[in-house]
C-alpha cells in the first residue's frame, strides 16, 4: 500500500503542477486521490476537510498574518531607501561597494520585511540602475541581488521559523530566531566574499567617502527601522512578550514609523495595504491547510515511516544521514515553495533527526537553510525569477555568474549542517 500511495501522491501532484494548477490545490487534490485507496469517498472528503480546518486552529499561526502585515507596511512605507543609505555607508569603502550595499541592504530589509522577494525588489530595484551607471555588469548585479535576497528569510523575524515551530511540535521560536541571526549573517558574508573577489578582478569602483555630518544623518534616519529588530528580539528574550505577541508589536511599530515618524504612508493607503495582507495571508493559510491534509494522508498510508526506514537503511552514520537529508531537501527546494515544503517534510525528517540525537533547533535551522537555497535555484525558484526580472536580465544569462555564489552558500550550508554549535551557541548563551 505504501508504494501505491506514494506513486498516486507523486504522480497526481506532479501532473497538476505541470498543467499549471496552483500548488495548494495540487496538494489538496493529490492528497484526496491518495486517501481514497484506504477510505471510502465520503469519509475521505470529510476527514481531509476536517484535518485542513483543524490545522489552522492554532494560536501560533496568529503570528503569520501579523508579520505579513508588518512587512507590507514596511514595503509601502519608504523604509528601503533609509536602509540602502545605511548599507552604502557600511559597504561603501570596499571594492564593488554598490554590490556590497545590495547585499547588506537585502540583509537589513529582508529581516525587517521577512520576505526575500520584497528585499530583492526594493533593494535590487533601487541599486541595479546605479550599478549599471557605474559600469557593473548587469548579470553580476543581478547575481549579487539574487544570491543575497534569501538572507532575510533566515534573519528574524521569520515566518518560516514560526511555521517550523508549529509543525515540529513546539520547538522554541526564540531559539530558532537567535540561531537564524548567525546563519543568515554567515550567508550574507559568504556572498560578500565572492562579490569582493569578483569586484577586485573586474576593478569595480568604490563609493566616494561621505562627510561625518552626512554619515551621522544616514545613521540617525536608519536607526528607527533597525530598532524594530532589537525591540522584537529584546522583548522575546526578556519575557516582555512572546514571539506570537511580538508579531502584533511589529505591526504597531511599523505603523508608527510609516504614519508618524517617516510620514511615508498615508491613512488613505491603509485599506490597500490591508487588502494586500489579507490576500497574502489567505494564500499562505490555504497552503498550510492543504499541506496539513497531505501530512495526514502520508501518515495514514505509512509513507513517512517507509521513507524513514529507507534513509536509515542506507547507513547508521549520522553524517551520512545528514548528507542524504541535505541532498533531498536541496532537490525539493528546486521545485517547491518553502512554506509547503516545511509543512510536508518536517514530520518526515524531524523524527529521523531526533533519533540520531540532533537538536530540533539545529535541525530546523539547517532544514530551512536548505529550502532557502531552493528559492534561488532553477527550475522554480521564485527568488531567481524575481531577481532576474528586477535586474532586467534573462534567467539563462544570470545562471553562470551565480555559480560562485552557489558554491559559497553551499560551503556555509555544510558548516551549519555539520557544526551544530554555529546554530546553537547563541540560543545556548541566552539559555533558550
């Protein structure tokens, strides 16, 4: 039955995706088709619908719409240019300074907005014309923007960690957030190293030095935006509010910045912002519901246990098993968005990891790191397509310049996977 269920699930899902059916509907339909082999039609429909609905009955999921709304407020509130100026100040004296500005800007803005696509569009869209004017190759600029955009999905606040915490049975969100800081910064630094080497080789320019007064003005303007990160993490660590409550604080502070402090968003624009947040939340919630239905069907038919036995049958060596999981996740990430991948594959791989003595926080961080790489790899990487569009280059033209960045990111992935303390030393230091 396991083989039959696996084939039905994979074939139906793949066929629906190929003909262009939205991923959530493809997941739900493939799940229903699979459960029909073990349950009658009426019970299958009722049980699947029940599992989808009850999967959304979770207090933890409140954080998702709040963080989405906060990110959209930031995106529409003119925050990007403040962070670009600060990033330019930090990376401005390094060869290829505009490329480093792009990387640092993506790390700042991605962490605040929680979206790699938002960071790639806002920061890359601002800097790409400037880089072209300074003589940078369009493909190099696009590659830098694409390679650094996912850092914001690792540097908190991150909805990916919240979803993982929910599905994993309550892994500490605060611990995931603290570990995410380290690996997200390492990802960004690895991209900066590659950009530096290429910029030195191609003799790209250095940004002119700014005066002390101008630098002070840039820092003062950017501090309120960066304070959001400190307020959120500081509040969680000191116990002033939980990670879920932090998402609501994030919205209030974002509104204060956009409406009062920067005055870059008007009350008339708020309905449009709220509509965007509702639409995006609806998509993600439907994905969560459909993926939970698939997880139930897989458990009912014994697919996770069979896959677990298959992987553990390859070797009893922890390092070999981690390599197998990494390869599988890298492949999954190339054709599946991060949210459904977390929802479907966490219940499969987490029990394997814990049976090997791997800390759930460490597993969650390298698990999401793997899937983040998939957002910038073909054939379905949304970050790759958006970044190429922002840089006004063709996908096939930007893939070759991306190769050295892929290599650097994979090196960091291996370090994070095989050296647990990289992910765990900050959570451990704060007693999480």
